[in-house]
C-alpha cells in the first residue's frame, strides 16, 4: 500500500480539535442568545462536488452550526465551485458577487469559496482582488482544513487563502451530512491521471488516489444498515480504482466485495473510462445481486481521429467490442454515454462518424455537450476551433438522432411493470411523483408522501425519449 495517499491521523485529529473548539463557541453563543448560528452551502458541478458538500455541511454541523437553505439567514456561507465549463464559473462568480450585500448587512458573516474553480490560480486571484468580502478560499486538496481555516479567520481577522497541498491525500473520518435518507454518494477515489486534452480535472483535483477497501466497505455497510436503497460509487475514473496505490485489489474486486453486503439496495458507479472497462468488471456485474444493470461509458466522439486528439487511449473498435461483451453478458443493461460536439479540428466527416456510432451502439440516453475551451487545457490552444454556429447546428442534429433512438429504446417498456425508487413530488411536474428505475430512467406517476424513499411497482403506460409515465401498482 502507498501510505502517502492517506492523510495522517494526526492531521485528522488536529481538525477534530478545531471542530471541538468551534462547537463549544457556537454552543455558548446559542445559550447566550437563544439562537444558533446557521450555515449555508451552495454547490455547483458534478456528483463529486455534491459529495464534497455533504462533508462541508457535516463539518459545519459538527462545529455547532444549524443548516439553512436561505443564504440571508446564514452566519457561514460556503460556495463549492466547478471548473468544468466557463458558464459554471461565471454563474458561481455572479452569485458570490451578490453576497456583498449580505456581508454589508451582517459584517460578522463568514463567506468561504472552495472547490475546483479556485484551485486555478487566476480564479483565486479574481477572488482576492475583486471580492474583498470573501473571508477564506481553499481548493479541493484542502477540504478537510475547513475548521482550521475558520479558526484562523476568527483569530487573526485576516482573509485566508489556503495554498494547495503539495500532495493530495485521502482524508477519512470527516463528518457527513447526507442530503437524502435513501440515496447516497460514496467517493471511492479522487483525482485523475488521464489528461484528456479538453479536461481541467487533473489540474484542479490532482492525480488519482484511492481509498482503502475496508473504509469503503464500512461506509456502505453503514448506509445499508441505515436504510439507504441506492448507493453510487464516485470517482473521476472509478474503474481505475486501486491502480494508483498498489493495493492488491481492483475496482471489480471492490464491487464483488460490496455485493456481498446483505440488504435491499442497488449499487451504481460513475464515471467509467472505456480504456479501463474490463471484462472482469462486466463479469462481476453480470453475476451480482446488487449492482444495477446500468453502465455510463463516455464515448466523447465516434471519430478515431478526434479520439486521438482528445487523448482518450481507445478507438471506436475497442469501444464497440466492450459494448458487445457487455450486452452479451448483461442483455438488459441500460447504456448511457457522453458526447462532445465541435471539438477542435472536428470536420463534417468526423461528425458523421459520431452519428454513425450512435446508430450502431444505440444508447438509452446521451449527455451531449458543445465543446467549450477551458483555460489551461491543451485543447483550448489548438488550431481549427469549430465556429459556434457550426457547433450549434451539429448539436441539434445529434439531439435529433439520439432522441429518436431513446424513444425507440423506451417504447418496448410500455406495458411492463418496473421497480422504481420514489423520489417524491416531481420538481418539474408537481402534479406527479417521480422516481428512477434500475436503469436510472425517470418515471412519473401519481403517488403519496409515504412513497418517498421506498420502492414501488410501476406499470409503464406511455414512454417518450426522456421519461416513462404510468401507474403505481397496489402493494
């Protein structure tokens, strides 16, 4: 085992001491005023950011803060940022700008900005010079230092800009406040070694480092014992789990071990890289009791030329062979993917190759994106950037092809009864309840409050490209 990937216990203990100090101070404040200080966390970005925010809110609670969803009520605000696209950064900066007025009304308000965006030096400088009311800034390597940073700000009164750690390490034992009582994120590894030419992740989240299997098993066992029904294992590239740390096991071994846990639950994972999607992994899925028959396998392009320029380390033949083996071993698998449209140098022929791969592979769902240059990545400096109008037109054509395929894939489900985990009243259609199938397809139906967080039998009456509609069956 490579010890340097694990945060030393003495550092964890030091943060626990800061937590205890702040908890005592906040308890004293609550006893004196009759009101407890409150914390608000705003999250941008991916599921990994959501999981990180659950640790931020967990630490805030341990420090004696109550949680609020209203920033105007908060005494501590933390904005967990994303750097995948320029739009996400600009949106975060806009909202951070609005907090200037809250600080003016409540000077003792603490405002922190963290996450991927501020791991970039130019964004950290933006915060330092353009947002003087932000009290502390810390990147993805310093998440565990939140209690220490708050104490530094309170003790010295100066703004704190936490430098990135020289070595990104896995911090175990941090408190977690989970947003859901039945769906859970479990980070099994952090960072990425792939350096796809369009992606900022290795630069803002560091190199791959994996948690020990025993810690992951313990966490999942605890979740199942507490009634969690749907558990998603997270990593920038989950199926390279273990390779970085010299562990005598890999991702397939981890899944096989987690599948031994008794209980009524589903295991999912994301995101996978096609170059690491092994037959061993697919075999474990096929033989499992708890692993959902769902696989998200980002293809990104159907052109071998573009895949090489993207530095993806596979070609369409390898991708197609992986899919063929998966469908042979797991015939009912739901397969989803990511596609980037308009990557630098993409010709009409390259785009036609992508459409041809969609028709050949026939994904259930597709998450498609118009290429957006990210400062600091090789692709942003490439020549032959595709004009915006061309990218937009190709994007519309891609959607038309995939929507027809998705509808065709969903139509055979009409008349079938599926098991659905209910998420409660739909946010997009408040007249209906919504849930997810094992294949992670969204289902809409009439339900009751007691259905939330439980499995229901759902008969499909109608299907469109994006969702299933039907009736909940009597239990």
